[in-house]
């Protein structure tokens, strides 16, 4: 496969989040078929919580542009494996986590499968994704809406 550009979001609110984000990007850059091309500033944001969920620490959020020769599903599997490596435990939606990696955009691909949707279906509603993504990809046209980030 030819190298394509993709965008990911990173988030962490457990442990040394700043170091975790930095290390996750280094791990991605060492992963065969992936190179980190750009990274946004790191932003601190309030955690989204459900009505009956306990309070949790603020998140550090960041976005990165990757070049990859992996398919979208292969990249998703690589992201999930890196989350596990950094101690991610999936308990409850929107719960605290050591590392969250979301595949936002993959070239101009539109994909809707049971395990992967591209563009990420909720990215356009999340300032904690759009602000850092705009740092590095403001002119990227989101292929469903047809508007720039």
C-alpha cells in the first residue's frame, strides 16, 4: 500500500499523562509501517463524565499526523495494542484511562464497519479533538461534511 496521511487523537488522565503521550508517539514512530509526521500542542481539558460516575482528573489531549502503509484496520489494531502496552483497561465508556488513541481521519477514506468508523463519528463535536487537530491540519477537508477542520 502507498503511504497515506492519517490523523489520530491522543488522551490521558491517569499516571504521568505528559510522559505517556510523548512515549506513545515515540512508540508509534517505531512501529513498522507508521511514521509520526507532526504533533500538536498538548491541551488540558476537563473530563467528560456520566451523571452517576465518579469525578476524574483532567485530560491531556493531543493530535498527531501519521504517515502509514497500514490499512485502516491494521492501524486500528496497532493503536489498540499500544493502548494496552500503556496499561489501558476498558471498563466503562468515558472512564479515566492511561492512554486513549483514536483514529480520526485516514486520507480521504470514508469507512463504516462494526469496529471502525472513519472519519471518527464524534470528532466534530469535541473541541478537545478539533483544537489540537487544527494546530496541525487546519486545511484538511473532512470527507463526510466537506469542510475543513
